[in-house]
């Protein structure tokens, strides 16, 4: 978190954030790039190389699962080691100050919770990589426990209770988003007085629709992103740049510290 207000923010954004009582953040992969997790569609994006598997394929094809777990075994330790950056910490600070109602995230990295946002105030539209689920009985297991099993040599780990196929808690291609998460995201969007849209290319629904839903319900919307997005022309404020320093400065101004 910067100690000085060294970032020139749009004065209207400072005014809105200072007066806001129900800020809702909508975050995408861009808020976590400063923690060392690449985004998907940015210039160094992972879109081409690391798409999640297709739902149908995964359930029925043992080879697809083995490939998935091999890749996960290699990557998960790095994911676990990632730390929240100034952007995540600023949102947690706004929540502690009673100004932030919730975070709707497309990310699966768990960094909002690690930064201190209450888990019940974080809506994970695409699930979480820190949870493993049984496709047969629905039991849930911690990502770290599964990692131990993969490290011990299991290639296609099964549910220890019912023997069902296990999967990551992240959504697969071809799978609908969890209805409860969509409902929560809609409710938060409609309750916001200020929506901060951070580090998302806004090309995938329903996340891409949420800022307009918030706007229709009376919220001001500010987009904070390195690159242009399809909604830039339709929102009140666009801050172009890195989320960490922008949010760090914004939290300081908004909280008058
Ligand atoms: P995206 O990759 O499509 O877009 C990221 C956007 O953030 C880009 O427009 C980029 O210019 C911007 N950006 C990158 N770094 C930034 C920074 N430091 N500050 C401000 N802006 C920055 O991301 P998306 O819209 O979230 O869609 C990608 C999908 O991939 C998501 O649905 C998510 O589930 C998944 N994903 C998640 C993670 C993660 O959990 N950290 C990482 C990669 C992909």
C-alpha cells in the first residue's frame, strides 16, 4: 500500500468514493497480475495455452482428467504462494471501514479472502481453485489435501467416501455458472451506490452485464483497467492504469487517511 498519495486520481472518483456507503467491486484477472498471476486476455495472456477442460470430456475421459491433474499438480503450489497486492488490500480496507458491501470476482485465486475480505462478502462467479468437489456425492475437499495425494502419486484421484470422480471447484468449459453466485452478484449490483470494475476485459457474460445492471439501479460506475473495455463509453469514470496504485490511492482518499 503506498504511503503517499502519489497517484493522480480523477477528482470525481475521489468524490464518489468518499461519499459512497455501498461500494461493490467487480474484479477480473487484472487485479491479480500484480500478484504475479497472469491474466487471460491481456498482452501476455494465458487464453491460448491454459483453457480449462470441457465438462463432457472431463467426466468421461480418464486421459483428460489425468492431464488436468498433472497440470494442476505443477501449478497449484505457485498459486498457493501468491500474496494479495495493494489492490486487493485496498478493497479489504474499504470493507473494514464499512464502505464496501461486497466483491464479485471472476477470479479463482482466493486472493480477496487472503487480503481480508470476509468470505461471505466475496462472490466467486467462476468458483475457486482452493476447493475440490466430488462429481457424484458433492463432498468438498481442500485443494491442499488433494495436492498431497497428487504428490503421493495418485494420477486420477477419486472421492475417498464414494469413489466418484473429483474435479476442481472452478467452472469447466460448457458448464453454467453457479445460480446462487449469479443471484448474489445481481443483488449486490442492484444494491451498490458505486461499482468499481477492476481488471476485467468485460467480454464474458454475465460479468460484462453487471456494471449496466448496477447503473440502471442507480449506481455510479468506474472502470479501472490497463486497456480499453467495451463499456468505457457507457460509464461515468474510466481510470486507465494499474489497479494496485489506483486502488491504494483511492482507499486513502475515500477513508480520509
Ligand atoms: P481478462 O484476462 O480477460 O482481462 C484482464 C483485463 O485486466 C485486461 O483488460 C487487462 O488489460 C487488465 N489488466 C491486467 N493487469 C492489470 C492491472 N494490473 N491493473 C489493471 N488492469 C489490468 O480477465 P477476465 O475479464 O477476468 O477474464 C478472464 C477469465 O479467466 C476469468 O473469468 C477468470 O475466471 C479466469 N482467470 C482467473 C485468474 C485469477 O484467478 N487470477 C487469472 C487468469 C484467468
